[in-house]
């Protein structure tokens, strides 16, 4: 008999007191969360929490029981609110979890404080509040110092957070360091998520560090994730792994394997009646991939399908991401007006959504569209805003992406505003030189000081790049890899 079945059978006992009943309901909810049955989990609590978006009824409950109910309601509000249109879902989730934490603190229950901190971090994670999320997780890890499932969850979320903060090397080191911890725990869902995260980091680093051997390791980690998630019964996470495998096989040119795994993902999502995820897996991802390899007709086909499904589900954020990708496709085709219409639609949604990562992505695309329309002053201001937002959110790679895009699109066409000043308030020569310096520094760092690929990344000729280092930006010479010395002729 499974734990969930046992708990549900216990609930049939009419002699249970109210507090015992609520505690068993919360435990049953945990079991359903562990297999991804979030809607069912919410229904288990409906006698005390009838509606998501509202606080549960804790009147008459003991403090510890009330805290547990608040915690479960907060966790489910955050998870379900991430894919359903529930106004201020993450704010409500944070409030409920914070209330539960306050009770646990008053009772000096350190383990439950750490659990609340770990779940609170996940809410901050969803709203891209990196610093708050990191502080919550480090606090949790300082409390739970022994190897256990809760510590494993906190470590896993910290690694995923560092990835979101564009620090993949650090995320990878965290996952590698705590491998013994994940070997000890018995929760197959957490173990599956660990292997998924490790596969993700290896896949990203394979491209960033030019390590093709990491691709083979990523495929092995994804296989491990698939094994454990099949055991756990978490079908949504299993479908995500199949999606990752399909995406990776597509990137390395194994198209038969790619379609095999993507079709598996679609089948699993279909069994969950999760049309939103199915659309993202098969349509949006394929649309993006076809765009990347220059098959624009196929890209439009899949993106249009994804947009239609997201629209029918009233999933505005996902629909906006599709629109931003479609704008990129139109831009590549030279269809500037259509690109502008799509990216403005995406931008309006992301402005309201509050996700800095998605907002800056849309701003960069809009800046590129404006530059192609020869609206250079507004384009510059748009790029500048993307850079500032990225800097404030500690998104260094996104800021550099905006700088490179601005440099490539505007070049020496930066428009002079009133009295010979740029929109930044600096002189033309000063602003151009600063931007050129930032782009070249970024390019050298990304290519380990190799001048030729750095010049290509910056959109400059090899000769122009070398001349700029030797004259205008001599401080970058220490980042440059020394040229190979030719052997003397005998």
C-alpha cells in the first residue's frame, strides 16, 4: 500500500480530530506534489482552502497545524500560479509561506523554517528576484547541515538559481560538489531533477567552453533523469526530460532521435491534457530551432501553431515569447513592419509581467527592429534601457548581449541628440569608444583571448579589431592571447 493510499484511508476515520485530519490532508498533498499532481493536491485541501488566490481557513487550528496548511497553500499557489492566470499569484504565495515561517519561528522549529525558506526562494526564483532567492536558500542550508531530502532540494534550487543568474560554471560546481548527497537520498523525483539539472548545465557548458565531450555526458545524465522520473511517476518532469533530449539531439544533427524524444514528450503532455506544455515542446521549440538554421517557412509554421494554442489558453506570457521569436524571424527576412508589430505586442505583455529576463530580451529585439527602421535615437535608448535593467538584475550576459546588439546595429550611426550629446548624456566620441570597449572586452572574454573569433563576435574585421586594441583600448591587451610565433626557417 502506498503512503498516499494509506493517508486517504486514514481520512475515512470519523473519529479523527480536526488537527489530525488537516495534518493528514497536508501530508497527502505533499505526496501528490511529489508526483506533479498539483491540481489534485489543491482539491485535497478544498474543505479548508476552497480557492487558489485566497488564504486558507485556519480558524480553530493549533499553531503548528495552521502553519503547515499555510505552507502547503503557499507552495501550491506558487506552482499553479506559474502556469494559470491567477493575479499576483507569486505575491500571494510569498505571503502565505511567510506567515507559516513566522509561526515556525515562534515555535523554534528549525527544520520547518528551512523548508519554508526553500519554498519562499522558489517564489522569488519565479519572479527573477535572484538576490532574495539566494539569501533564502543560503539561510536554509545554514540550518539544515546534515544530508537529507530537504538539503538536497535547497542545493538543487541554488544551482538552478545560479544558472538563471548566468553563472553556469558555478551552478555546475555546486551540482558536482553535492553528488554524494543526491546519491544518498531515496526520493526519485528529487534525484531525477538533479540529473536533469546536471544535464542542462553540461549542455550549456559544452557550447560555452567548446567541450563536445560534455554532450555525451549530458545525454547520460538525461538518461538517468528519465529513469528516476519514470520510477517517481512525475510525468510532467519526465516529459521535460524528453523535451531536453529532443532539443539536444536536434542541435547535434541527430534528427531521427530528436523527433523520437519530442514525440514522446508530446504524448506525455497530451496524457496530462497539458496543451500549453505540448505547444511549447513541439511547436515553439521547433519554430525557434528552424529559425536558427534559417528555415523560415518551417519556423513560421510551428510558431503560428504555438501562438494559436497559447492564445486559446490565455497564456499571455508564453504567447508573448512566441511573438518575440516571430519578430526575429521577420527581421531575418527583412519584413521590418511585421517584425515591429510582433515585438511591440510582446513588449506590452512583458512590461506588465515583471520578468526582467523576458522584458530585456524583447527590448533587445525591439532595438534591433528600430535600428533597421533607421530610427537610431530611439533604438539607442531602447538598448540602453535593456542594459540598465540587466545590470540592475545582475544579468551580466544579457547586458553584454544588449551591448553587442547595439554596437552591431548602430555602429557609427549613433544619432547625435541636442547640442551634440547622445541619449546617455555623453559626447559622441566618448560614448562610441565606451561601447566599443565593452563589446571588445566581452568578445575577448568569451573567446579566451583569441582575436579572430573575438573580432567575428564583435562584428568587426580582424584588422580593425587589432588596430583598436593597439591604439584606443590598450588596457585590453592583457586579455588577448599572444599570437603564435612562427618557427624560424632553417
